[in-house]
């Protein structure tokens, strides 16, 4: 008997007025997996995240979290309620609070929690994972580099103690050495903390290297899917997304 996936989209379609952003998209994310969504700009990757997080109601189909429907044409579970159910999002562009200290930016991720000891413990763990943040703890968010802001955004999401972590273009506008650091951190978060990860990336090589399974979105549809290592050798993927 197959285990219930942590996350599932079943024949999901999503519209922006007359624009069809997603068309009959189905995908499954197993517990403890890293799954990548890759594709060009406008392929539907961020729209899939909006459907998952309840930021946009789907027109058709259903989003299920741990087997329970959260988004359909008939019912939409609000995004803030999903946070309390273990879903955290690292948005594209990071969106760090510019006039708040790094410490306060991180603590914003724990705003739904009341366990002070647990919050302090998780804050220390984030600082161990990203030592640069500890060094700049009292600096304003606006003073950080793009890579440091991305560390804050990931750390802020982890402060919610998620079971499912969604990342939208975490490598965008970041130096290669910092991309490698963030990649290693995502692997540690997945392996050591058991957090399921959905990684949306235009950096397809990075996404396929980190994930175990991947979906290729083209024009709002799933064009290809399979184990990430196999997709790395796929001629279509190499030609369009890996510069092969």
C-alpha cells in the first residue's frame, strides 16, 4: 500500500483572469523528499507554489496536504492556517524586513509559536547553520548582501518549525559560493531535520543536483518528470535547461 504523499496536486488548473497559468498539473511529493520544479520564466512554477500555499484558489483540481484537501474550486484554506500546519515558504526576492535587525527578522518566523525555550533553541540552530547571521545579529536587514538576506529568509522559515519547506528561486541574484553554501544547507535541513523540500528553480543544474525527483513545467503543464539523475541525462532537458 502506497504511503500518503506529504503533498499532492491532482489535475490542478489555475487562472489569472483569462490567462491559464496551470493546466491539469499533477505532482506528488513524498515525506522527506526534495522535489524540484524547473522550467523557464512563465512556465508556471511560482503559480504552483501559490496554489500550494493558498495564495491563489485553483480553478480545477485539488491540492492535498498530508492527504487532506486544502485548495480546490469549492474551498480554500487560508495561507496563515497552513503555516500552523507545518508549511513554510521562502519567497522569491527574499523580502527581508529592511529596518529590523537580523535577530528580529528571524524571530518573525516564530510569530505563531508560544514555546519560548523552543524558539531560543531554534534561533541558536539557525545561527549555527548560518554563522554570518550571528556575526551581524543586530544589523539591519537592509545592510546585508543578497546572499546574507537569503540566509535570513531561509532561517526565518525554519523558525516556524516546518514539516514542508517551499523555496522560490533561492539562487536568484546570489554569488556562486553562496549558492553552494545554501545548497549544502538545504541538504542538511532535509537529511538532519527530516523536512520535506519543494525547490522551485531556474538554476536547473542546482535543482537537479539537490533533488531526488523533479518535474519540468512548460506553458503551465508538466512536460516531463522523473528521478533527477535521469532528467540530467535527458536530451530535451540538457538542451533547454542545462546548456547542453
